[in-house]
C-alpha cells in the first residue's frame, strides 16, 4: 500500500509522544456509587429510562453472573479483578441525559475529540464517515444522523434506539450473544451503559462508513458498551470502531459486547482499530480488553467480515466470531495483533459452519516484541449439515527479539465428511539481514521495523476502509517503538 | 573520498582483515578482486556499518570523517551505498514504497525537502526507463520472487535513485546475462563523476571491459596484496590467485 511511505514520515514525527492519547480531560462527571449490586443495575437502567423488559433482562444477567467462575482457559495472567472497586456508570455532567445538538456539548469534550483526531463538527469531519462518540458511559454526539435517515438507516446510541425503535432492539438484543454466554459478556449484559445501534433497511447500501469512537476518561471506571448491528435483506454496511484511554497506573476493565446480524444477501464489514492504553514498559496500568464479538449470518448468501488491528490494551481477550447459519453464507476474520513490552493477547476467532456451502477465511498476523506474549486461538467447526462447507486459515507470527512469545492454538471440529478445512501457519523473525538492508538505504531502525511489519500485515491492512488504513499503519509503527536497538 | 588505514576486522573470533590499506580519491573507480572467502564482502559490510564485525585496529575515514561508531543509516545519508552481493527480500513491501521511504529518509537527514508522490513517480519513470526496468518490478515486493539478475538490476536502480558519493558494488555482475551486464555497466558509467567514487568487487575481468577502473586491487589473506591497472585483471584471469598463496606462506 502506497500510504506506508507517508505513514512512516508521520511515525517519525510522533516518535517522542509514545501514547499520544494518554491525556485526561478535566470534566465534571456524574458517577454511580462505587461497586456492583442489584441496586447499581437498577440505577443504570433508571438513568437510561429503560423499559421494564430490559431491566428484567439485566437483572437476570446479574444474578447469573454471580454464579459464574472466571474464565481461565486463555493464556493470560493477571491478579483477580475486584469488581467492587470500580464505577459502573460515569457520565460527563452536561450530557447526563443523552446527546443533544453539537452546540450544547461541553467545549472541553469537543476539544478532547479534536485532540484525538475525531472532530465532531460536521463541516470539519472526514467526508463520508459518520461518527458516534462515546465518552465513558454515554454517547456525546452522533454525526450525519439526518443524512442517514434520508435512506432509512438508523445509527444512534443504543439508549436512543430503545425509544426510536424498541421492537427492533427487543427482537435482536442478546440473540447472538445470550446473557449467559461468558462471564465478561454476562457482566456487560447486566451493566452495559452505552453503545451504538445500527439498522440498515432492506436493499439499502449504507452511503457512508459508520464509526463509533470509544473513549474511557474517568478514573476507576469500566466501560461496558454494547453494539448491535442489523443488516436487513440485501443491505450493506461498513462499520469501524476506534478506542483510546488515558494513561493511568491502575488497570481498567473494558468488557464490551458486539452483536451483528446479517439477513438474506446482506453484508456487514466490521473493522476495529483498538488502541486502548497498553500500560507502561513495566506492565503497570493499562486496559483489560475482554470483549465478546459475534456475528450471525442468518440469511442465505449473507456475509460478515471482521477486521481487527489490536495494538493497545494490557490484556486482550477477544474472539470475533461468525455463526454461518444461512446456506452459502461467508465469514471472514482478518486480524493484526501487536504486543510489545509486557502486553498479553489471547485472540482469534470461531467460525461455526451450520449451513450448506458456507465458507470462511481466517487470516491472522501476530507480532510480538519485548516481553510480550500472544496466542492465536481459533475454532473451526463444521456441523453435520454443513455440506460443502470450507475454511481456509492462515496464521503467521512475527517475533521481534528473543524475550517474547507467540503461540498458535487451532481447534478443528469437523462432523461433515464433505467439509474441507485448510490450515497454514508460519513463525518468522525480523532478520538482521532485512534490518541492515533497509538501514543501508538510509531508513532509520524504527522506521525499518515498521516497514517490515507493515509488509507482514499487508493482507490485513488492505481490508481496512481507506480512511483508516493510514491511521492503522501509523499505529503499527508507534506500538513497536523501542522494540529493537 | 575513502581512506582505510591498517584495518583489522574479526568475525566471531577469527581475523578476516589483517591490516588492510586502501585509498580511493574522488572520481575514481577501483576494482577489488580476490579469492572466495578472502574478505571482500566483509570489507564492504564494515564500510557500510553492519553489526557483528569487531574492528580490532585501524580506521576508516570517509570524506574526512571517521566512520567508527556511526549507524548504517547515517552512513547511507552521508552518501555511502552498498549494492549487496545477496539482496534481501522484504515481503509485502512494494519496491516503490521502499525506495521512496529510503530517499526521503536520506533527504530528511540532510535537511532537504521530501519528494511528494508526484515528483517521486516522475523521477522513477526516468530512472526505470534508463535502466530498462519494468513497472511491474516496482510494484512487486522488494526482491521477492525476483530472479538473480532482476535482484542485481534492482540494486543498480536503488543506486541511481539514491545518488551516493561512494558506491560499493559487491559482485553486482554475478548472475547477469550479457545484455543485463551492459545495462548495469551503463548505469554505473552514467553515475561516473568527478565527485563520486566506486568500489567494484568482482570475480570477472569481463565487467572491467565495460566499467574501466582506475585501479585494480587484489585482496587475499586479509590484505591488499597487489595494486595495478586494468591489465592486472587480465593477468589474474590467466594465472589465478596461486602466487598470493605462496607470498603469504
Ligand atoms: N558472520 C560470520 N560468521 C563467521 N564467519 C564469517 C561471517 N561472515 C564472514 N565470515 C567468514 O569470513 C570470511 C570472508 O568472507 P567474505 O564474505 O567477506 O568473503 P568474500 O571475499 O566476499 O567471498 P566471495 O568471493 O565468496 O563472496 C569467510 O571465510 C567467511 O566464512
Ligand atoms: Mg562476497
């Protein structure tokens, strides 16, 4: 990709501010009392004026959560989380009652987003990208709403969707990731505070990229957003989420849930550029990114494609998956995971083939540097009815230095003789020869590393929407700073 | 331009260069010949600043400045270019992307304006035409799947783009067919100028029919054993390196 060149120049400029998103916005927040209880669940639900059914659902999830053990199968290590030592609701005061027009938004907040490179004033924005900006527990602005409404696309905070189209929310919420799914998703079901809702009506090709920008600002808060995207028959949408957080010494929990539903002939492309604060060189602080993302290809010929660039977080635990229910449906997972210093990542995907002639493709690029450790964990499951189903998996790991680790754990379960599963895996290092070659041509060592890594990730970077590919390439360079020399 | 005095270099404990002296003046082309394993590539790597070589004595002065301790990228920015005996593959990185990054890194270092995409494309078009290199080769990943000859031609393209003041060509002629050899030699001759010097490492005097050297050196047993004109290459082709073994024995 030609943009690499421009990117590297920018990486150079940014070399001195390692995590440039690490600032704190000084703003008055309204917090729920610290800790977790049924009362807190009720408090959140009341704050959002939710219907009774949703409160009931949250409470069921909360009670179930109390009975669940911590998941311990992932290859990550961290002290037990004290769930009572965190705030489960935090809203900048002015927007406590949900988003208003941009003119009413606290200028501090607008400035924050500008600093993050996400201007919310429409005239200054990236053309063709609509943004929902979530600050701690609430959405502060959604842009280009009216333009989207013209074609019938609903793009708004989940809270707002409960008023606008409660039936749609009720029909689909929790149908892909049930509240009993896993400890983190269950906690999210009980205390989720915000997230985006997208509905694309039949036959509509969403005219712009949709994107949500998540920002954790407040101290000791967790962020529990829940995103629900429904692509009705023959529709198409491309959606991107980005995330950052201030640098803080203590760990903060981010337990999100994303549910995607694609009906007949519909396609959803979901891209993530995750750059939560990773902690310092010694592993102090950083976000625990425990996320459940799953898409259901319910309709015939439907397609869901996940692309993720995971560079941040102290610990990443996520497996964006596809349930390929409709005949001929297609699932894709393109992933770049970078871990440096003391970061840990256990990430991968699950492709569950239920329908006939379903196909899936997994391309995973893992880069490990410093003392970091990462694992690709993937499941490909061919059910008895998945005649003619096929999967192709390619897992490549790149190691920088000799203190880091990379592991590949592919699970394959095939109950159908006609199904074909292919798996390829490689592990390589950035060679001394490559670095010397690039440096001999005048390219400084950090840019040389970034160049080799961007080359290694090329197949995945190419999947990102143009607007974000450049940003992602920059991140690749920045997150590996200090990994050699 | 380049002045090497009493250079001693060891690799993993064994001494490869044992007191090498070499002076190349501006505008001169020197050829270095010598048996396999005599340390020609070692010398070129040490001039370019590669890690892993222990310099146990002597010094290398480039344009009046000692190179000791200088990073490879800094040497490159100051005008040292090495055409590799074995060019390295960089998967996924397009040749143009790499070249633009290299050129702009060097320009940045020198405090010059970077070339924008347009200027770069224009310049590249000219260079590729001159060297008879296809556009296709520019789009492909650096050296990946290139034939031996294509890799060597790619090195010369890089040299033409980066415009060094000292170019070291380490067996750039090996693996080239006659036509390619002529193109490479033409490329080199075009770069010949009063303020640019070249060190041409080769095993074949044939190359020196096209690139006429000012001096020919024989490197054997860690030292320059003999220096002469173009005719020395012819003599070596006939007699081989046996006489230097006796000299060292
Ligand atoms: N990294 C290394 N480790 C051990 N020995 C090395 C290393 N690099 C070079 N050598 C040794 O140093 C000697 C000189 O090698 P060099 O590559 O410089 O020879 P050369 O003159 O370029 O040979 P050729 O004509 O075959 O290219 C050889 O004996 C080689 O095996
Ligand atoms: Mg050699």
